């Protein structure tokens, strides 16, 4: 039977031409990543020995008949397509084709393997290799990834087995012996080449001597680029992405996972990834970008190298772009793949602090630091913890012991939990009398400076030792369970407190519930913006037994802060932080005595609450022209996207009988094309303008509800001087008096612990008299509840209704909105008198479509009022600031008039009151920054645009902001 693999679209793909490589250079001992090359003894007994024979062909040439159990040589492939890249990074985007089932063809020129008949070799189709920086230029439309593939004897279509992708380090050449180790454990395994090379058929790796790399490697026909002399980091500066080793290597890992998924004897949901050294780097990167992996085991290498001490970090110096592209810890920290990280305490290539940072970042993580752990592939395949960890994820095996309280400096205690049926065996303290930087450079003998001290078991399973050695600079705990599996705690860096004053103790517990005791408020998860320059309280629920919590910024022990747990809740305060630079992000890691939670992708910037009724609630999807076409084509063309502009839109939680502490539902969203239509239009343009002017992250929490009154947004609190008539809940009370706190209890109360800089308020369409008193009460009440002097930006109502000349409730509400804003301090208002629409029998919509100027004017008013750098700019409309008489005429003076006044849209309508009290149309002539009003007689008062819907033209300053309507008495 001969079956060809197909690509994800179901079409056979053809072969590409061959490209020969000229190989040069010697990678050195650690780059070979072989046991012999790195000083490990080994022979046929380690490799399994036995007779060797050429790899049987797969899918071509002479081929044995398929075995009855569906052996590896009978591939019935499944076309498979999954979601693709799981993390959106503009600097690193992999082709979607990698998530399809790749085309595979047999390789008949590779190394010899054992005669078990369960391991073969294939070449998998991968991404293009294009490099115009060399002569002759390289242009390979489809590269080939060499892989050894192994299948357990028990595997069949009806008895599927889990799988694993194995990634070698150094020269990137795979070992069939490593495949065999996992096949024996019951896994389908794919060991891939990541360096465009494969083993020479005449080279016996295990029993051979140390020779240069070219002796035991030959090029893969149409293979990818090499990592000669560890040049991968520099390639981000010198090569196009299509020619970068790490781009091709991680692509190879992803395509190998897709290949295993396509095999009908493999359980597609139970495929892991495992690699060491450079393979560990590739494993960690692929884990962050491919969410399909069921488990991950990066060893030695990983991400977060930048700033660590291993020899591999030296490559960052000439090309720091690599740190932002391939060494980015963010994708890894967002991955929910269970991960076991392992390293030596003193690996000369990748330092332990890098591994620990990964452990802190991991959503579901274990760590193993071993004092005498050698650097090599044989060391890895002899590490039983790796097989056991994989089994615990995909085979229902016993879980590894887990430290659920890390050793903190405030009490130096720790706890860990065993899976049911597993018990404690032993523990030790591992410490060093040098700091981590002092352990490098590489000339220091590996592991020589680390020491161990056994810990004793006391009453109640307390593990203890007399004290931490006085000279210790860094230490950690390591425990071994009854299945001889080891796990390690975080590193403890001894600071100002002498080590001798600290004790080494922790408690062994079993059967600890797997469910999380720590439940963080959703306002701190999923890409939040936190208020810069303010004390930020991180809070949530806690159902465990602890009474302490620690919060750590960016994985730095120097930025660790402590809080309290009581009454089923936790809170911890972070000191004020500066705004996060564009493109950067922060992390907060919470530690309780029983778990760890990392909150990734945090921005510090300015946070606003956008509240009110339906015009604040109105979404961008509702902003349409009269013919139904969408407004804002420029914004739509730009994709609405801004990584630094983020929103939370609260679900309707009105009608709660008492103030709520928790949000009904909330999730931060980054402004993007995908979610723009669901965002508040006013809030979007408010935030976008702030982003453009301040160049800091902006977060907006939209808490709005249509057809609500201001009284319903007040807290029902006896300490507030709210007149009884505004909290009257009786059936016969006016509608705008009923249900005080109807909105506040569920829509504002849950936000009061979250630090914000201000509020943008858009409400008043259905409010009667006394609006200024109610709005003043609301502002003062919210400030008291938030315990902050929140800034308030009040959006004045635009025009509506059919009263074009008569004073109506809209005109009164605008005046009272201004009055309240001026009365409370740290508040302002924006003018929108020229916006809106008239009421007719066929046009009854109270929601003006164009929300862009509403949001932008509110932002400009906030900038002018609350940000000193903008105080001298004219960013708001003009208002009468004084007057003088010139005979019978009145010269009105205006604030915020810029370079002068002007009219737009036709002649403005100004009325004046004559001596008999009648209102008559007046002549209004602009004189620079003044307006001359005359009626041919003495004037007692002047009125402009003081009605529900002004008609005619409007008065503006030269900056384009409309003057507010007014009714001004002239003495």
C-alpha cells in the first residue's frame, strides 16, 4: 500500500528542486549537544544496542506489506486543520499552512537504526527558505524537515497513543535512540532536524569518537538554514525572517506536531513537545505560539534569556532585536499548556535564573533544578521525571508533587502537595555561597559551587533544618516523592537579612484540592490597564486557609509587596508606577501559601470610567449615515486597532438590592477590527484622542445603561445628604425618583476598589430640575466611594426636540451640567450644542449618529482641565466671561476664544431682552474675540442657543470648538 500525504487543502504537493549546502565551521562541544561530545560516557548499552539496518522506505520504493496491527509503515493520514497561531505578535507570524497536515515522503539516505521496525525516517514539507543576502541567493519554495518517526507496538486506529515532538539542541540533528526511549514508553515520537542537516548513514553516533560536525552530518535536500556557531540571535539583524534559523526551527516543531496529529493511530489531543539546549529554546517558543500541545518540557534552554547569565545570552549584544522577537516571554506566559522546566543549577549555556523566570511565568508549571545535571541529550532521556510528567497529563498518571507555597523572605516557609496515592520520600536544601552573577563566566567548573544539606522530617510532616547556612547567597528546596520524582521550589535570593537568621522549613500535605483558591478580580486579567502614578490595589476572593499574599512585579524579587487575606478576600497594594512605554508590558505574579497566579500583558496608563445612559452606551456599530452606510471609513480602514487602547464593557447588572463587590461579567479587550463594533462610540473616540495626545496606555471601563436617571446612579447611603424625595421607592412616586441605587449597586459599586483617574459622564436627557444638585451629589458620592478625587468630564447634551427657540429642559440641563461641574472642582464639561437632530413625526431617534466629535471634545476638555501640559492650549469651546456696554450695545467677552470668533453654518441667532421685557432678535457682529450685540435700544439680557434645538448657524472659536449656549443678564 502506498499512501501520499496531502496538504491541508487536500491537494498533492510536488517536489521542489535540490539545493546543495556548503558547510563550514565547528560548533564546539556544547553546540554538538551529544553525550560523547559533552563529556558523558556512553555506548551501545545506553543506545539499546542490537543489530542495525537501513531505515525501511515509507510511501515509496520497495516496501514491506503492512503489519496487521497497522504498523508505522502503513500511514492512513488524516487531513487536519486547527486554529493556527495562538498569540498575535506583529514581529513573528508563522504561515497558517503549518497547522495543516504536511506532505511527507520517506528518507532512504539517513542514519541506520535498530531492527525493531518501529522507527523510520521521513521528510516533511515546511516553509520557504529565501535569502538574498548571500551569493548565490537561496530560494527554496518548500523546505524539508528530516524526522525520525517512532510508533509503539500497541498503536492502532482503534487503540490510539499519545505523541511527542522531540527537538535536539546544538547541531539540531535528531537521534533515533531518543525516539526509541519514548516509543518504549508508549508514545508515537517525532525527533526532528532543526538545522537543515541529518545524520550521515555511515556514522555510528554512540560508539564513535569526537569529530567535527561535517563528518556525521549531511545536508537535507532542500533543507532550512543552519545555526552555525550559535548565530541565531544575530540573524534577526542580518537575515530576512525567511532565512532565520529560529524561524525555521520553530516552524519545524509546529509542522511536526501537525504531522503527528494527522496519523490515525495518534490521539490528536495528546501530543506534547520536548527539547533541550537550543531545542529547549525552540520548545518554549513553540509552546507560546501553538496552543495544541498537551504538555511541554523545555530543558536547559527556553525564553527569558535576556538579562540572565548563561553563555548563550552573549549573542543578544549585537542584535537585541532577538530579545523582542524570539526571546519574548509573553506568548509563553499566556500559554495554558502544562509545562515542566528543567535545568542544572549551573549550566554554562543557560542559567538557572532564566528557568526560574519561566517557572514564574508559566500558567501551569513545575520546575526541576538539579545540582549535578549534565548538559546533553542522554541526560535528558535518562530523566524519569520527564516521562512521568507526560504520563500525568496524557495517560492519567500520578501528578508530580507541586510547591503551592513558595519560600518567601517574610517567613521562609514553603508547602507542597502530593497527588493522592503518592507520598514523601526525602528533601534537601540546595544552596550556593556565591551570587548567580558570580557563578559566571563559563570558566567556573560546572556545579562546583553548589552544596546540599539534608532536611529532616519532624512531627506533623514538617520538614526542617537548623538554619540556612550563614554564607548562603541563594538557595532552593528540592523534594523527592515515593516514586523517586524530584521537583524544586523557586530560588530564594538572600538579601539584607542574614541567611543564618532564616530557617529551612516547610510542610508536606497530600490531597490538596486542585481547584484554585485564588480568584482575581477580572479587572486585573486579560490585558488590563492599571492607573499610573497611583497606589493600585490588586484584589479578589480567596477560599484557602492562608493569611498572607505577595505580589511581584515583572518577576523581580526587589519589587515584591505583601498584603493580607481575611474574610475570604485578599488585597495587596502596589506602589505608584510610571506609564508603560509603547510596545512594552508588565506582569504581576501573586503568591499565596497554596498557589501562584501570573497576570500577564499589563499596561500602566490612565483609566477612565465612561458612564451614563444610552448615548454613552451606543456602540460604534450603530454609527451610520442616513443611507445606512457606516461612518468613519478612515478608522475602519486602519482596523480600529491600538494595542495601547483597551476597554471593559460591563454587562447589565442593574436592579441589585444592595451594593455589589464583584462584577457580574467583565473582560478587557484591546481595540481592534474584531471588537470595534461592540465598543461604546463615545468612549472609543475619547480614548483614541487621549492616546494620541498623551502617548500613554488608556483603559476605559464602560458602565452605562439606557433610559436611566441620574438618581439611579447615586448610592443609597445614609451619610449622603440626599433629599428623601430622591430615594422615594413608593409606587406613586415620579419615575425619576424611584429606584435610587438601581444602577449604582451593580454597575459602579464593584469598581470602587479599582484605581482610576476620572469619569466621563454623558446623561441628562430625561432629567428634570435640580440636576445640578443631583450631579454634585453623584460626583461627591463617587469620590468618597472610590476614595479618590476622581476628575469628572461632563458631556453637555447636544440638540434635540422640536422646540427650536423656546427654552426647554435640554437648555436647562446644559446650564445645570455646567453649574455642577464648576461647583465641585477637578471637573469640566464639553460643549456639543451644534450636534444632534430635530424631532419630527418621522425622526424620533434621540441618539445622534456622529459620536466622534462628542468623544474627541470630551477628551480635549479633560486634557485642558486635568493635564498641566495642555493647560495653555485652547481645547474647548468659548463661553461668555464678561461684558461691557458701548452705548446701547453690549460687547460680550469670551474665554477660550483662541485667535478670535467665527460663525459656521449660516447666520447665528442671538436674542436680546429689551427694557419692556420682550425678547427680540438682535444684531450680532464679531469683533475679534468679542461679540457686539445691538437691538437699537438698551439691552437687559442676551441669549444665544439657549433652547432644546438651536436653529441656524453656530458660533465657534478659530480652533473649531463651538461656543456654549447661554442666557446672560446684563446689569
